[in-house]
C-alpha cells in the first residue's frame, strides 16, 4: 500500500535515492555501467532541491507504509515546444524502485500529474522515453501514440528518445 502526495523540499534526498537506484536498474545494459555507477544521491539531491523552485512544475512522491519514498513523478508545461501539441503538459520524469514496479503505482503518479496539468489549463500530454527503455511500453499500454523521435546525449553517447503524445489529458485520466 502506498500513498501519493505532493513532494516538499525535504523530500529531495528520498527522490534522489529513487532516481539514482531506478536509473541503475532501468538503464543497466543501455547506458554504460561507469556512468550509472557514477550517479550519486548527493548530486541528484542538489538537482532536485533546485527543481522545487521551478514555476508551474510539480513533483509527487509515492510513500510506502513506513513513510519511505519508493517512487516519484514530476511534470509541468511542455518544454520542447513541439509543433503538434499546443496547450501541452509534460511528464518530465517518473521512476519507481524496481520492487515497486508493475503494481499500479505509476498510474497513480501519472494521475496526480494530470490533475496538476489540468489545473494549469493544459489539455494535451507529452512524455519522452529512451527507445531502449523497455518500461516505455507502459506509455503505449495507457494509450500513448508515438509522435516523434529525437536523439539525446548521455555520457558522450547518443540515444534515441521517443515522444509519446495524448490528445486529451481528460481522456487519459479516465483510462487510468
């Protein structure tokens, strides 16, 4: 049983822990081991502390029965200015510790982000995922359509990133 709530500044370390550890499991064999092993909770914590000051963005956490953060999602206005999607929100990140995946928690986190985006008056949604991330199929399962691909660089290597789009936040919410 988990509880979803809006994150606060003091959650930065727990979010960073989930971020680092989920990257290490999700991207093992995709991104170099050296890069993954070089990720630190302390560095991510500083990044997350800065993120709490971003206007219109939000972060939600999933806590287990002991109050430990086991997952998080962040989102806000779309950042890439995609030509097809106007009045668009974006899920910037969604990560869960491996032992909490495939339990419906991701859907709960997405719903929380959708509520925030709806409050901002945004109508559509984009989510970007690495092509080699097998968990990206979650976005297809919840009705995302591949709308574009691009490349990004991680540790001096180029990766294909896939953009998933939803024409209606309201329709997506009703499917979750």
